[in-house]
């Protein structure tokens, strides 16, 4: 049995099919973890959802910001942008079933000492707290008031963790950290304006994983979301968004049978057939 971790697919089903072939993935034998952004910007979102749902016994899924955007557009909370490619899902006769399936997916996963999120983890959060906060939001999304929550989900405040936060503000901050985060100020405040790689970032910002007081240090973390980091692999964090939909690669890591540093885990890549202008 092998365990694989796959970065942002974003509707590139043909690339996903080729990657699974390159990995020699067997649903009866192996396990997959998807790090979020299953849909949007690529040509075949419905194909991706069908493929992954068919693997449900052997695949686990994180929600990314584009997956939440699909839910919001479907609920009439957000308008589709010119770059969105979500119509194949929105116009499908089984649209409601796809939305309900997405709403059941996770925002953070821990497996055998490895933490997975789509975007980032705030410096004050332990692994246990990250999982607990993710589960709070997961319960809201899976519940009857999910559309009400989506109407209040968008916004950049609060931008810093406060354990006294409750309700929508607590959930909004959690969503922003887990699905949108790239940079923080040294005091832990989130920045949502800067998307460039580390070499191009303003000097007053730090990647979330480099904050010196980050409580989750010591636990290896896999994430996606940040294609401009490509390539970025260290012994404590690995970004698996290699910009497939922007003309890069769709990437996967395999957990080795014997203990190895995270940066040395086997990596599989295929070129993507879709190429958009980043935005």
C-alpha cells in the first residue's frame, strides 16, 4: 500500500489521469490525499469531481479557496469572475449532489504525524487546535445554515488570531488562514495582498511557515495554494502547488516506506494541458 499527496488540480482532469498512471495508483491498494482546489480555472472540473468521488474509499479531500468559491457562486453569494470555468458543474443535472459532496470535505487533515492544509497555519495554532478549528467550520458547511455562513465568510478581518473570537468572526478567520494564507506580519497578522514568491515579497512580511514563534514547528506540513513558491520543499514544509493550471506541473508526493526527511520523499509530476494567465 502506498500513500500519495496531490496538489492543486483546478479542473485539470486529463493531467490528473496521467499523474495517477505515472504513480501506478491502485484504488484497491493505495490512498490519496488531495490538498484542495479541486476545481476552477481548468477545463474539466466535472471530470475531476467524478474521478475523485469514484475513489472515495481511497481518497480524502481538503477544501481550497476555489472549492469554497464554487459553493458561494452556486449559492448566489458571489458572482463568477471572467476567469472562472465552473459552468460544467453549475449546469450539471447532478449539481446539488456535487455541492453536497463538497460541503462534507475537510479543511485540515492529520495523518501519521503529517498535517495537511490547503494554504497555511497561524503561528499561535498547535496541530490539535488547527484540526479543532477546521472541524468547527466543517460542521457549519455540512449543516443546514451553510449558505448563511457563506454570505458572511468573505472579508479580511479579523486578521489576527484571538482565542476570544466566536461565531462568524472565528470561522472567517479560520477559513482565511486555512485556504488563503501566504504571508504574515511578524506579529502574526495575516496579509492577503502579496502573492509573489519569497524573493519578490516586501521585506516586512514573512511566509507563514517562517514565523519564529510558530507553535506547529516540529510537525511536517504539506500545503498547496502558492504556485509562485515553486519549487519549495524543506524538511518541515512542502508546497505541492506547482502551477498546473498556469502551464506548470501537477505534482504528487509519495510517503516512503522507510522514514525520510519530507524534502526527500519521491515526487511525481506531469505537465498540464491547460495554461491560463495567473490571476
